[in-house]
C-alpha cells in the first residue's frame, strides 16, 4: 500500500489514479499530522511525501518516519534547487520528484525504489566483520549486538560495500548500483550517505574495518579479514 501525502487534492487524485492502474493500493493524507497518524495506523510499503504541507511540513514528517521505520520515502517538491534536493536525501529520503512531473515517471520511481528495498529483504546470508553483523534476511545490521537504525538507502549502500569488501568504487558506480541509473541527483548524495554511515559505525573498531575515502577514486569498505 502506498501512502500519498499531498495537500493539493487534484495532484493527489492523479497520483492515485495512476498508481491504482499499476495495481497499487493507495491511501491519502492531506497534512503533516494526518500523515503521521495514518503512517502508524496503516504501515505502508512506501510514502509519497510532499514537502509543502499544512500542520507540519514534509521535512518534519520525514524526520518522524525515519525515527521509527526504514519505510521507503519519495519526496515530491516544487523546489528545484539542488540544496533542497540534497536536504531530502540527507534526511533519509530514498528519492525525490520535482513538480511538475509526469505521473508515469512517479509510478516508475515507486517501482524502482520498492524493487531495491525488496531485493534487500530477499537476501538470505549474513556477513560478519568483527563486531559488525549484516543480516540480509532479517534486514538488520548490528554492531556489538546493538541494532543500527539506517535508512533503506544507507542500508543498501552499506550492504553493497559489504558484499564487495576491499574493492574501490567511484561515486558514479555507487550511484548506479545503489541509487539506480534513473537517479538524476548529484554525486554528493554518496558523500552524505557515507557521512551518515560513518557516524552510525563510529564504535566499529578500525582494526576490524572502516569505510575508506580513496582520493581521486571514491570509497571502499576496507576490512582486515573477510
């Protein structure tokens, strides 16, 4: 089920019509308070979240969702500036769509984000790097037995690097593998995700591993033993 959070009723109805035609179940919320209430009640698979909302803007709604759930969130915004897009991605959004948009593109973005998210859920192996455990089946990463709260995008990045330890990847390669080839944002999104991951992994011993910046290249997950 997709939760559409959009205060412009005409836009909400258009999105609903296209998503239902694509065989998605849809629910609506028209302000920030209603969005959070319905999120808790309905536990949607994905949220389409407008930035400009009454009773709490999209940034605050996104912050509240991220505090309790890895549910994928796609921001919808009329703000086309790069810094506004990066704000959403830095706060844990999985993608963004700028108004005006083509409804068919929204459906394609929804499918792509869900496909990446579900691919993580279907993995069956667990990887251990010292005190770091990545459980693909349970969709959980723990460090010294404590669960790390990561956004779906950050988790996807960490899992990709963990599956390819000690290999260097450019920002463009990471964008293709994790964000998807249709992502049209800046490669700075990778830097922001790495920054969040390093913060989450601050208690991981460098004797076991770390995310390393390779100047002029990109990043790698360096581990001392596979």
